C-alpha cells in the first residue's frame, strides 16, 4: 500500500528507520485499518483495549469469530449501540493491534446485522 511505499522511500533516502518513525507509520496504518473496519474508537485503559464501532454497525459473525481466534487474551463483547469489543492486553504492542484491526477488516465488512 501507500504506507509501505513511503517506508521504502524513507529507507532509500535516509537508511535505517528509527523506532519512533516506524511507530508513526504503524499508527498511520492502524488509522487506515480502523476506517476500513468501521472502527470509530480505539482506547487503552486499565490494561484493556476498547474497540468501538460506528453507530448501527455490527461486524458479521465470521469477522467476530476470526478476531476471537486471533486474540490470545481475555475479551468481552458489548452488544450496545455502538457495538464494542474489550480485550485485555498487557501492553501497547502496535503490531498486535494492527493484526486485530486486519482481522476485523477482512470478510463481510458491510454486514449491519446478525
């Protein structure tokens, strides 16, 4: 994607990418994945990750099942409007969060009901 192209351009021009710059690219990728997965909010609190979806959007069972299988920690669903998932995490690991967002993105991502 565009982010990967920009990463390569950075490496070609400046050499090895500092951790801080990699983190900025990772955050940008997470923002894009969230938009595509219809996630309106990611929030960290008390060693938990809250994933909140746009109002009136409910991921399909296929997407939820795939996401649950990819999560090694405890999780819970909140069947409210907006629908949300809370995952217990030990720390903020951007690659782990990207993986969760990717699992929520792919599949029948336009399903609005069960």
